[in-house]
C-alpha cells in the first residue's frame, strides 16, 4: 500500500491481522504514533513505514525491534530502537548534537552524490574525447551510422563528392 497518498493514523485494529507477513506503508502521509499492536504481530517478516509523518517512540516488541533503520527513515519525529534519534524523557524532545545541529542537518545524501559523480565521470571520460579528438569522433559516428543502417533498413549508404573528397552518408531510400 505504498505510494498511495494515504493519510491519518495507522489503525490499532491492525492487531487483528495475526498472519500478516509483509506490510509496506511507505511514501504515504500517515501521522501520529506507530500503534503498539503492530509489535505483537509475530508473523511479520517485512515492515516499511518510511517517509511518512510518524512521531514518538517505536513500540518495543518481538518483531518490530528486528527491522532495519531503513524501515523507519524519513519520519523525522520518530525515535527509538536502532534509530539515530534516541528518545528522551524531556517532554518528547530529541537530544541535539553539540553546536545545536540535528543529525539531518549534517547528513549527506549519497544517492544524489553518486549520480552527480557518475555524470561528471561519464562526461569527462566519454563525451570530452568525442568533442576534442577527431579520431574518436569519426570512429563513433561511423559505428552509429552502421547501427542505424542495421536497425532501419530504409536507410542506405550513399557516396557523395564534395570539395574533392568522397563522403559516405546515410539517406532515406523509398
């Protein structure tokens, strides 16, 4: 039931689903606390509550403590078992790091960073030589023309004379 824009609280009647093995409520707009009844589901092997608006402490129970941090990420007000935010008894406030920054202020999104580095690396290694080295450029376009000729049978190679040189080009043949 992920990515469905569901909202409201997660119902405590979830305790009636005794044989539930997998529950994915990620990327919705659920708010409030995780019901304690969820911790009593003994067959639950997969749980994902990430990227909602859940708050409070993660219930303690047999199954729920075994799930990865990824199952709860994106819920900034959630604290407890295996999360970066530990719950404090000071009126629900989470402890701050020295200098007053929260953990999310100094984190790096490695997924975005790896995409950026991949694009820069690909541009530098592949595109720049195509732009600046004539030999690579000719090799690349010759192979692209050959592939197009194989994929689209209506394209035929035609030899043209221009400026005292002979050029091999692709033309659409009817």
